[in-house]
C-alpha cells in the first residue's frame, strides 16, 4: 500500500525537531553534528538569530502579494546581488531547478531575439546535476535520473568534464549555450580547473554563445568567495543560484548581464511565488551576514584548517580514504570503501554527511562553524573509519 507521502525518497528513520548552528536534535533529544546542511542549504546553520528575527518580523507583516505589484525587498535584494557580482539584473524563483530553467530559457531567448532562432542546444558535462525537471535531467544526462520518463528532452549535448577539445567538437550551428557547475557537487566534488573555465569563456565569445554557471550549490560563500566563479577570474553571462541564498528558506535566482537578458521582456517568464516578501526578507538577511566584513575570510580560514585536518585523516586511514576533494567548505572524501556504507556508519556515530558520485562522501557544514566543530567532525570521521579496519 502506498504511503500518504509519495515514496520517492529512501528516508533514514529519524525525525529532527530542532537545531542550533551545526547541531541537530532528534525527537529523543539525541544530538547529531550536521555536515550535510540539508545538502548545502543551511549556509548559516540552524536557527541563526538574525534569520529567525527577520523571518518572524516579516511573517507578522506580509507573506505574499504577487509579481503583479512592486516588492521593495525584491528590488533591494536584486540590487545587492547586482552590486556584488557581474550581473545587471536578477529573476527570483523558489528553487535551484527553477533558476536553471530560467537560465536555459534566457539563453535560448537571447539567440532568438538576435536573429538565431535555430540556436537552442546547450552543451553540458558528464557527471553534472542540474535538478529534476525534464529539462534539468536531460541537461545532467545521468541515466539513473532519466530512466522511465520517456524520450530525453532534446537540446542538450553532454561532453566529458574538463575536455575543451570535446567542447569545441560539440559546437554546432544550433548551439546556444554552455552550462557548467564550477565545482560538480553530485558528480563527486570535482572542481573545474580555472584554465578550463577561461577556455569556455573564450569559446563562447568566439561563437556567440551564452556561458551559464550553475552555482546552486557552490554559491553564497560555500567555496570561500561569494561565488565560485570568482576564483577563476571568469564571469558568466548567466548564473543560477539557490540553496545558500535562502539559508533554508526556499529561494532561487537567475542572475544575468543586460546583454544576456535582453530578450526577457514582459510576459516571457514568470513565477507565482518567486520573490515574495517573506523569501526576500530572508534572502536579504542572509546577505547581511555573508557580505559582512571578514565573513568570507572566516570561511577561507576554517576551510583551510578543515582541509589540512582531512589530509591527515586520509593519511591515517589509507585503506578507507583515497583523497580530499572540493573547494572551501564544499569538501569531499574519495572513498576506498562504499560511500553509502560509510555515511550509514557515520550516522551511527551521530554525524550527518551526504554521498556523491564517484564514491565520494560530501562534507557541507554551515559556513559559520569554527575549528572546534571541525575537530569534532574529524574525531567522528576517524572513529567511523576505524570500524572498517577492524576484523
């Protein structure tokens, strides 16, 4: 018999009832160290005082009107994102996949408005994950997400990650854009080399293509910069963000240059809930913290400490771990044992982490953690590794 909640998740049999910082508490008040972060969503941890205060105050005033009317906090958040990035304009939605859909539509619309309606194809990369809509699973190209949903949505061409010659070969007269995660999350915490991103930028310039970055997971401080593309010195034409910008509240956004967005006129795209007063209050509160002086320096400092400690962990348990991957506080452990089994045993040691492709365990703690919590995590990771080494 089917459950009232559609059984599309293989859930762990536990319910969390409260949280604080990097700590989660179950119904029986057992504490867990959260290095999954709702999969990189809770950028400021659980129950951050500034977010709680802002959300509570806004909830007592106004939740939703409609994009039929001006929303002052939406204008404010858009201006702050524009001032802090390459972008000239922002469209707000509710999730990462909505931001991806808006990005793909924008790239196609740009080509259409500039006399190339035949250009609708997007080059994407093997190992990518861009969400679960029909277009997004086609963009990601992973068989496990495509199975059973009919013919793959046309318009997406996958090439090997990091192979610039393959990208060049994939460009055809119908190509409109290139879409890439600066660091593949689901694909195994694989950073795109800066020189590769720069080469993609050159190709886009040469062929009149839109360069789209998927920073749904990497954005809003996760890698130690406000956005991961900043490490490469290359800016996209269009960028999708979500997760961290809402700090746990559903919020996504598509950022773009004026040129890229030139085809998006009134009526070309919309969202009922996107950018409503409640979400915008929270998004602005997140930026209050992330854009504060020294916040990103704190992320970089803790991330460097964590990476050093994880390198020591790999050296101490060479039969369990292979290497450390990722950027900033978007870290991964490449495993020599099954990552699913390791995550399960780590849970038994009261710590949460997340699996990823290529047999990787993702560590996605809140950006506000300190070195003491990193040390606690290392202890739990080491204790868990030891269970694989004893007969």
